[in-house]
C-alpha cells in the first residue's frame, strides 16, 4: 500500500464530488494536485495542495475551496482531523487503523513491501567506474562505483530492467604507456637494472607481478623483439591483468558489472568490415548530423588536440551543447569524442531507453555534449542522464590521509576497504548526495556509536533480531512464525511511538519511487537513518516505561503485535540496506 497514492486518489474523489468547473465549463486539470508529508509533523500526517493549485482554474479563493474540500474529506472514516493552514493548504490526520493496515501490509509482503513497478520493464543502462585500466581503483573511483551500483540496485527494485556496464578505455596513448611500463617491469624481473622509473611511465608496484608473469611466460624472448612486436604481446596481456585486478578491487566492494565493453572494439576493423566508429560517422552523415568545417578557438588555454583546420564536426550545438564537436581530425584520425558517440550509438542499438553515466566531478564539461549526443543519435527516443560524483577527502581522527603504500601517490580502494570494511565504505559514500564533497574519516566510520550512521542503522536491524531471539527464550510456547505474526491483533498498537514507526514505514514506497525518479540513492540512506532513529527512540522509551516494552510474558497477544512491528521494521531496514549493497546483520558484537 502506497499511502500517498491511496490518499491522492481519495482527494481526487472528493474533488469530483464538488463538481468543480473551469470558466469554459470543463473539468479542472488535477495533474498538479499532490499529497505529501507536511514539513512539520505537528501539523498532521498528510497535506494536500489541491485548493492552492485549483483555485485559479475554478475561479475561487484558495481558502474557500479548501473549506469545501475539507468538508468532503472529513466524511472519510480514515481521516480523524482536517485543518486548513495558511492560504489554503489542507492537513490531514489519519486514524490509527490506517497505520495498522500499513503494518499488516509490511508484515504480509516482507522484503517486497516498497518494491515498485515504476520502471515498467524499461531498459536502463547504468555505466559506472569505467576507470582507465592503468592502475588499481583509488578512493575517487570508489564513490562512483558505490553510487552507480546502488543506483542500479534501486532502479531494479523500482521495476526497471537494468544492465550494469563498465567501459574499458583500452585504446589510446595511455595504453601504450601502460605497456611500456609493464615491459620495464618485465626487464626488471629478468634481472635488468632499470633504475628510477622514467617520467611519464606508471611507477606503481602493482605492475611488478605483471612483469614477473611476462618473464615466466616468455623468458627473454621479448627483449629480442623490436617495440612494435613486443608491444603487440605485452599490451593485451597487461590490459587483461589490470582488468583482473580491477575486478578483484571492485569485488571487495561487492560491485559487479554485467557488461565490460571494450573501447578498442569501436576502432577495430573485423573481417574487412567498417569499424563501429566509421559506421557511426556514416549514419550521422546520412542524418545530416555532421559536416566538414572549422571551430573557433576555445576560450582560455588551448587543448592539445585543437586544430584550426577543417575537421569532421558533429552538430552538437543544435542539441543543447555550447559548441559543435570534432569527430575526426584533419589528418583523418578519430577524436576521443568520436568513440564516445559510437559507444552511445551502440547502446542505443542495443535497445536501451535510458543511458545513465556516473562520472567523476572532473567530467562536468562532458554533460552537455553527452546529452546532445543522446538527443541527436536517438532522435529523442533515449534519455541521457549524468550523475557526477564529487571528490572524497580521507581523514584519520581528523588528520588528512594522503599517501598510499601500494601506489605511492594515491589511496587505493582496497586499502580503504581492508581498513574499515565494505559496509562502512558503501554506506558513507551514499550518506551524502553524489554531487556534494565527502569527508571520510577512518576512525569515525568504525566507531560503535549513534554518531556513526552505518552502525546506527545496522544496529537497528540487529536490535530487532535481538528482540525476536529474546521473545523465543522468554515465551518458548509462543508461535513467532511469519504466519502467526500476520494474524496478530495490530489494533493493540496505539502508542505514539508505535504509530510513528508505522508512519515511517508507510513512507518507504514513496522513498523508493522518488529516489528512482531522481536517480538519487542517497535518499535511501537518509531514510534508513531516520527509521532507525525512530526505532532506537521508541526502544529507549521502553526502558523508562516498562509498559511500552516489546515483550510481556503475561500478555502474549500484545507481545505478538509488537513483535510484528519489530519484524516489519527489520524487513524495511534490510530492504533498504540491500539496495545500498550493505549487509543487514542480525547480531553485532
């Protein structure tokens, strides 16, 4: 049961009973009528803007319309109080039976309570991480990995058909540099004195095992080859080894992709066929989306690949970008952007309705051009959504952390996970909006206190299971099965703390839909913290007022009802944590 959808429909029915008409005699447009939680819970349980948004259409003062609508809503047995606030907002207070019905729904559906069909099977591609395979995952990649993975989980829970994708940047000069760096480590493995790593090559120790493996497989044979020959051997072997390492790093975060898409395949000419980039250029040329021309110089410092010569240009400015974009240089070589366009076209041809890119903050300049590509190539049929992840600053007890033992110049994902665990990393990366900077303190995310959000939420779930275990010990003859909990007399739950927990759970379906619609998984983390706070608050009240405790040996009916409440809270917390990719422990030590 989605309480907001339910009472939105009741407000519409009440409006229909008023037989309102616009100046031309038609029925008013109700599309802007909403039912939401009021900003101040003291005002009521729900609020509607109906009188405010319809008054002009029907030629009435908002307050007058609100009074008429309030009179109709007061006749609803599930609404125990209707009040008008300000110029015409209507606040509703609901009967306890409404919240008890919500609780019954949670107990009946369990993990499926809140699961939505918002996506209706729409195909969505979520591309995230997509780091160059030139080194281990670092903390900057970590945030994008977690945000992308949680967003994919959220969309799947909301009814979308989701494909999780990683774009492997395995073409370009940085891959040649990687191969040269690995070859140097290969020589080192054979006993050569390589001295200090030359500037421009990758110095990290993570290439040492790759060099040793090359030496074991090829002996000194590669040293006898010219560069073109050995690089043809070293490059694919190094990329494969780096991607294995990246997959292992991501597995530490429980991040898994369905597709690893190779950029190189966009450039390849297989069986004498045109490359995917050439196919893209032909298709765009046929649609009138590219032309031969020159671009004005960009403001500020000129990029290395800028040319004041005629190039093949994409009409990006016709689709919302700041300028047209080069796809092919005057010497006939492709630009990096050409591969981006061909990659989007490949996704479009695979049938995706939405393409979501989770990128680092340094890719902010790509947003408009990617959206322009989406509009042009798909003819407006597919939507491009970009989510940027701001930087993460690492601290230990308030002091900045800068150096890495493994890479030498940055903190790796694995180092962070090894020190604090997967759950704190994932939850805290989602406890801020993705485009807000994040401070991550190793000490704070592992302390067991209410000031640590991930502990606070997980402890809430563990506390629920602790109550169930205690009940089984104290009341061994009481049936605590799901079937028994579903048949509990929930009308016995009328304390304000119990009603607050039910009301909080009632919001969960709306949180799922709103987070999925806005592509903001942090909303789930915020909600779980709020729900856990209500649980812990009610628990503490029970310590001071014994009659509010969950277990009463002399009143099994009341105990069963309260255990149904506890079980429901646990189910909702576990569902939310699953979306975030965080464990829901039943016990914490």
